[in-house]
C-alpha cells in the first residue's frame, strides 16, 4: 500500500479474484504498508494462527526426517603401541601412527614437530 494508486490497484485485484472461478471465495487479502508499518502486525498474527492449525507436511522431493538416531559403539584401537626391543631401541607401531608418518615430510624439523609429545 506504499505505492501511488495502491487503493485502486487493490480494489482491481480483489475484483479479479472474485471473478476468477478457480480462486476460492474465502481467500483473505491483507493489505499492508511496510513503509508506514500499517497492517504488518495483524498479518503476522494471522500467519501465526494459520501455522498453528496447519498440519505438518513433507514438501515434494524431500524425504521425511528420521526421528531415530542410531549410535554404535566403535571399539577404537590405540593410535600406536610401543615395544621395547633392546636397551636403546623402542619400536612404535600402529595403523594411525604409520599413516601419520607416511604423510610427514621427515626432511623438515617443523614436520617432525607433529610427532613431539
């Protein structure tokens, strides 16, 4: 209702809806003026009322959300194991630590800092 000739345009729109047989007779038209903030609160209240009485539905192309969440126990293996082979020799092994070592550039001290504990 902020535009010039809004009243005439609204009346013309209502008449076209009334003349159209495919439009139900109980269609609500709620003119608002966002510039003057007129009619906005009643529109919001009416929208909230309609949402309260409208049953939930799934839009086309959307899958219904599952209400159930399944959590499974994952028996994690330790990231690494340490064996004392000799006096000055320790062997560190395990899938995770071996994967980290494969991805580490041992030519750089900064890369080796990832392994520092």
